[in-house]
């Protein structure tokens, strides 16, 4: 594949706009099509981001054979159906996080990707940010020694409006799925799949979770202490603590930011503070392009087995805190 990767965006919400904006930063990618549930929304998005082909249905976009890959980004309960339809049509898919509403849906999509022999990846964009790439390198180098614990939080303040997506059960609202996926994925990146999960939660006024805290334990003896809330703007820092050194990631850990590697005697071993253009969405798009050009069907940095494991962890947290959702519309 020598020509630019031709992207189609399915859905026209806030995060789709961020992705479209940052995609312009890649010289080997172009946004050629957008699909929405209404023509009006597709045209508005197309005007804003100079998209030549605008479709008033998701299926019409999926049927466009001149699209190389689809970024699918409607609300969580609407991930499964268009992703399945896209892969059955032979379209590679970058699927917004959380990947699906539960592990069963995730497993079915992963099986479909294998059966259709198409690329599939969760759009956990943090995983490819330059500072996180460097964090992974430091972990691989063994600088920290044995990792003892991980801490991470994601808290944002939202007005208590029942019409807002974050509080709407029918849209997969709640702190866990929308915000908690970031610390959960971060812990998975560092420590893998937990052997024991403990969770507590406070419900919001609509019945979804407003605040959830998780303690994950691992066979190595390590712990991950994670918390998420939709009721307060927290510092949103993260840390990885090893026997020899620790990594302290500044706020906001899941967006382009800085970090320090600090020895157990408090010597600063490394400081990372490299400006990054845009919001950071372009890096996951670049990874998709790299994988497609290499003929890969998943990304080594976030394999589908890990995405499934994260969904299984989230399912167990939901079970423990009693978080359920209505049937997918």
C-alpha cells in the first residue's frame, strides 16, 4: 500500500471530531468519507472537516469500497452492530473504546475479524502516545526492577444532567465505561490480567456508577489501585512503582504529558517532556496505517486478546458493583 490510507469515520460526535482534526497531522492518511444516522449530521461534519463523501446512514459508509479503514465512534452500545457489519464487508476497523458493552460482544467481534481476515483494533489512543511508548520501553529495559504497584485515576466533573451521555443508561453511561477504561487499560499494559478483582462504587442519580474504585491483584504479588469518578475533576496522574525506581506521570496521564523516572533514593534518572501536536489521536491512526501496510490483522501493542481481557475485567467490576444496562437499541 503506497497511497495514503483512506479513512472513513462512522459517527459524528465529539471524539469523532477530535480524530478527524488530528488525522490531518499524518501525511500518509486522508479522510475521504463520513457516515451518520442523518444526512444533516454527515453534511455538517463533512463541511467542518472537508470530507468529500457524506452518507446519511452507517451502512452506506460501510458499503463504500473506496475506504481502506473505518473508525467507528458512536456511543458504546452502538459499537457492536456497525463493527460487525463492517468486518463482514471486509473493512478493517478501528473501534472506539470501550471496545464493546461486555466481553461476550468483544469475543464475537474478535471471532468475526478472524473469520473475515480483516484488521481490528480498539481505539485506546493513549497506548500510542509518545510518552507512553517511552514508558513501555523503560519497563522492557528493566529500569524499575520488579513492579510492585500501579496507581491511576480518571476523574472529570459533569453537571448532573440526566440528558448528558455520561449519566444516560441507554447510552452506556457511567464513570467506569467512559472514564475508568483508561486506568484499567493502563494497568493491563503494565501488569497484564489480574488474578483477583475487588471493586466498590457509588451510584449516580440515574443508576449508572458515579464513582468506582478498583483493587486488582496479580500472581506476581503486585497491586493496581484505580479509581474513576464523574463527579469531580481529579489530578489524573498515574505511577508505576518498582523495587529499583518508579515512574511518575504528570496530569493528565492519558493525554500527551510528561513524566519522571525516580530511583528509590529519589534521584531523577530520566525526565520526559516532549511537546506533541494535536490532541494525540493521530498516533493510533498511524499505528493502524503501519499495521495495514505490514499486512497485520492486529496491533502488537494492543493485541485483541488483551482487549478481551480488559473487557472481562470490566465485566467482573460491573458484576461486583451491580452495574447493568438496558438492551442495546
